[in-house]
């Protein structure tokens, strides 16, 4: 299967992606991660108003195979969370880069993203090239 790696996103080696629009970061997990996890059965996310810290866990995602921590690519405050994904976590596989986003965070420092990977770098990492 060929995975998509949208160029307008930045990626962590732990398979989260971030799309920065102004000071708002939309965070989700990559199509590769969804595929590796298999059938997703549970997602735990922070509440609106909670702080997230770059490199720290902000929740977890559970599949029939594994439970994985979700790591934040930025420091900031949760302004929205995708409750639809909490209610129906299997839907994340349908559109991980669109409707399957997890959190929207008001970013404290845009420099947080200086050390994240481009689509090309992430693709090389996961495909082992």
C-alpha cells in the first residue's frame, strides 16, 4: 500500500502530524501509523483548556494490537478536540489527515516546529529509505 504524506504537514518520529495555520496547530496521526495499529478501538484525548507540552504524552490510542502514547509536537493549550473520533475511533482510518484529526492547539511558540520532519523526511524514515 502506498501511503500519503501531505506536504503541508510536519511529522514526528512517533507518527503524529501537525498542520500549523497561524497560531493554531491541528494534530493527528499519520496514515502509516493508522495502518500499523490496525483496528482502532479507543482514543483518549485531553480536555479543552488543558495544556500540552512538546514531546510529552497528551493521550493514547488503542487498537486490537497495541496501546500507543500520543506525543505533542508543540507547547500550547487545547482549544478543540475531535469528539467524533473518541465516539467512533475506527473512523480515523477513513481520513486521518482530514476528518480524522485529534486536537487543535493554540501554540505558544511557533519555533516548536523547528525540529519536526518534512513529509519527505518522514516518508524516508517510515519506508526505511
